[in-house]
């Protein structure tokens, strides 16, 4: 049995029998539930972190937004008709010329304005995302909500097979680490995965209902994630090319894009994956082993932001990056630095999904720290000298922008960020000493961020589905 901190999550899925347990419509349950079991369950136990919680608070604004979305979709139900290219993403919004701009997919829509349409998921805070910089957007909000409702009503159909899978997973976990789930936890995990299966099946059917025979390709933020398995299978049935669009960090231990070598080439794994992955650069391609075709095109939003927001840096400015997990730990680190360093501007920047929780924790602790609530991450990066974080894409986005990038070398970062080009520290006092010393700045960006994304993307489209104009 290995030391817990030395175990990678992929080792827990080294048993091909995990793929033998099928839903009633013959989809490997492991392909739907692996992220939840490996990340939320095994990862949290092994590396002692609290899984991300994404709760949207009930409010009048939320109800208003749902009603607006319903009427908008009814009024604009022909938006997806006769489109060759569909772009699916959550709304990571920015503002361009006073209008909402989806920084994940609107750049690509702009290249093919007449042949592409966008399907968007609901915003974090239920803002109404209009006026739009790019038109032809349809909302998945109602489909998501209906999927959640259905999942709470009809989850029992796959229960027996799912329970068998969870018990095999539990056995693998125990053999590798000595950790195991209780009977109560097995029941809770089984039910959650059963609900996830229903919701993801519903999502696939929702997309199937809304696409037309004209669609040649669907590019999705998250197409390579386990929850997209049903959708990828459906698209392959219709001969539609499914493409993953990179939107965050990828490392060799990132379980979204890596599988244990004993199952990675299994046809049952391949069937549930997209055909292509569009990545930021070649460094990322080498960090994933999933059997998809990887094409480095660059990051259009980063290119635009670096040109737009480059401003004079504030000397001795430090931003501590929240990552969605262990919020309180990062707040404590920010407070410790503010008490230990004189002459520094120190801010805590919460992950978008933990902003509400962060404010609540600070108020409860009755401490004073500065919280960076600037919506635009690149505005923060371009005025910051030092970035400190654990596992986040922002560390890589800061290359060539910030003077220093420092990683908190915890079991969590060792597990999910095993190889990186950054400075690192173990304890808070070590970070204080490190900050008082000078360090070389990472300037090379080409491996991480490919250039000329417009032509790279056009070339990819032409080589896969032909003329799209």
C-alpha cells in the first residue's frame, strides 16, 4: 500500500472491469461517474480538500431570469436552424463596446457570423446577458433545470448496476490507499451518480431535439468531460463532429483528459469522447493521453486581453488566487501575509464560484483583508507583480505578464500540478522569505499559448468540415 500523498487518482481506475457496468441503454456508468468518484470522493479523501460547491442562491432575480430565458427561446426558436457550427459554453462574460461578450466562444462565432450559433448555459449570478456583442445565442437554462428535476424523480432505473460499480471503486480505493467509503457513503454516491446519469441523458436529448440536419460540428467547453458521454455518443450517431474546447489548465494528472493506461485505449472509453480537442498550445497537448486528436490553436481571449489591459504594474503587489476549494485556507494565507509583510499591497481573489462564500468567511472571522472583485482577471494580472496559487489556469495565464508566479506546494498541487515552471513554497513563513528575494521572470509563452489563433482555427474548420462561409 502506497503513502496516500503519493497515489495518483488514475491508479484507482486501473481495473478495466469498471467499464463493465452499464446503464439500461448500454453506456458505461464509469464514463459518467468517474470524475465525481475520482475527484469529489477519492481526491478529497487522499489530498484533504473540500470539493467545489456551485450553489446558485434562490432569488427573485433568478426566477425573473428563468422566465426571460423561456420567452426569449420561444421567440428565437429558429436561431439554430441552418447552422453548420454550434458553439456550446457557459457564459464567461466580458464587456466589449458596452455589450456582453462570451470570452469562450464568441471569438469563433465572429469568424463565421452567418454559419455559427451559440448555446449558452446560465450565468453564475443569473444576470440577463444583454445587449449582446454577437447575436444568434440560444439558452440551455430550461434544459438544465428540467434535467435536474427529472434526475430527482427517475433515478432508480440504473441503481443496481451503479451500486456494483461504486463497490468495485471502493475496493480499488481501499487496496491502493487503505481508505474506504462507509455503507452510508456508498448509498449516497450511488444515488448521486444515478441522478447524474438521468440529467446527462436528458441534456443529450435536449441537444438532439434542437440541432438540425445542417449541423456539421459542435464545439463544446467540456466535450471531453465525463458528463458529455451521452452527447458525444449521440453526435457520432448522426455523423456530427464533436470537439472539446480547452478552457482551463491540463496536466498529466488532470482526470478530465487523462485515463489510466489500462483503459485509455478501450473502445468503450473512445466511444464516449469527442473526436478533437482544440488547445491553447503544444505544452497542453503533451499533458493529456485521452485518445482524441489534439490541435493547438491558441487562446483568443488571452491574446485580446494582453493587448487591451497592459498597464503599469504596482510594485510589491501580490494577489492570492482562490481555486474554488479550501476557501478558508486561502483567506488565512492572505491575512497572514498582510500581517507579516510591510509595504505590500496584498489581495485575495476568489474563484467566481466562491465569491459569496469568501465574503461570508471574512465576516465570520472578523478580519480585514482586501478582496479583489475585479470581474476581468487580466486587469488584475496586468497590475500585479506576484501571483500566488495552488492549482489554477491563472498561474499559466500570468506567464509573460506577472513578474513572479508562486505555487503552494501542497499534496493537492503535487497531485494535480505535478510538473510546472513556477517557484514553489511549502509553509507560510517560507513564502514570506521567498517574497523578500528576487527571482527570474518567466517570459517564454509560445509553448503554452500558440500564436495566430484566427488562421489556426480557420485551417482546422476547413480541414474537417470544409467551407463554412
